[in-house]
């Protein structure tokens, strides 16, 4: 499954450092120089964990009482995932813009 998901990662990101928990599958999949296992609570995986939490919460509406799968479930999941990513990227761009527009402390002290 990891191999399938990794094939969808854009080429520009494939050589970046990868921070994971200590699951052995990650160590077998990623090259040693790229893979950085880290302990819980270090904060190195908190961004992706935050996205995972948002993703799980937003998919709760797809739970059905019947056993039959929805005919458009894959399309619906894909649309929801794109909306999540677009929202995340928009929030990051707004945060970056605010940081760039704030005067530095040195400028504030010496106008």
C-alpha cells in the first residue's frame, strides 16, 4: 500500500526527508539517509497528524448504515481530499503572507 501511495507523490517531494514513527515497514521502504524515525511527542510529525485528524473528521459523513458501498464513493473521497488540501494550502499561504507583512522587531524599535 505504501508503494502505491508513494507513486502518487510528486517527484519534487520524493527526495525530501521523511519523518515517521518507528514502524518497521517505513525503515524497509525509505532509504536510510532519507528516513528519520522519531518518538511520539517530538513534534516532528505533528503537521501530517493534524491533516490526518482533519481528514478522519471530514470523512465521518460518509459512514452509512447499510452495508452496500456508495456508487460514487471514490469520486466523493477524491473531491473531499482535494478540498482538504486546497483549504490547508490556502491557510498556509495566508499565514506566510501575514508573516511577510509584519515589520521586524528591529524596525519597530528603531523606526
